[in-house]
C-alpha cells in the first residue's frame, strides 16, 4: 500500500493581509494552492463582525483568533478536497502541516479530521502531523509563487478556486 503525502504551508503573515496564500504539495511533486481573494476576505470579515459565523468566545481577541484559525483551516480543507478529487481514492495518508499557529495545532487537526475522514475512511487523527519545512523547498517556492502571483510558475500549478458559500457553511460548523 502506498502512502499519499500532503505537505501544507502558508505564505504571508496574516490571512487578512494582501497576498496571503496557502499551498499543498501532493506526494512531493504536485502543487495545489490559492491566493485568497480580497472579496472573500472582506465578506467573511463582514459576516464575522455581524456575529453570523457562530464563532464565540468571551474575549474579543480570542474570538478574532479563532475566526482567523478557522478561516485558514477551511482553505486547507478545500485544498485537500481538490487534491483528493484529482487522485480518486487513496489507502493511507500522511498530512504534514506547518506549525503556523503556535498552540492551536490540535484545533486545526480536529477540524481537518472532522471534515476529511468521510473522504478518507482510513484517516486517523495521528495521520495529521505538525511539522516545520526546510527552506528552500518546493513548498516554500510554491507559496512565494502564489503570494507574488508569479504567472510563469503558477501555470504549472493547480489553482484552487474558493466558493464563499462553501467556506461560510464549514466555518459555521
């Protein structure tokens, strides 16, 4: 049985900054990614401020951090779904996710597991692993290409389109 490897990382400081991108490398060669459109960010922020995304916490700061984390993780889930759709089916998987959110990996891990285990019946929580990627690397180069909108490099990658309604539905869960 072959193990399918997903490597996932972000490029950019904050999800609400311009040119924030998230990339997934499938089996150390196939690149999937997205530079999150401003229109989607603005609409989600608007819904968040109105309290329409079911994100609750006593502290305003922690509520905003939870929103940021969920938004980021939903985009990761969309990248995984697209790669799985292209693959068809897989037996075993390892998801290596960069430790971009200190102290919150368990939340990312839980959210991915809850949204992906139906697509990968053999998926276990421990298959989703926190890591740090070396630089330079394909994942680092791909993240920069998406963030900088490098058209020459992007033509060789799988650009993933985000659907606002799908994002809202999962964030509200």
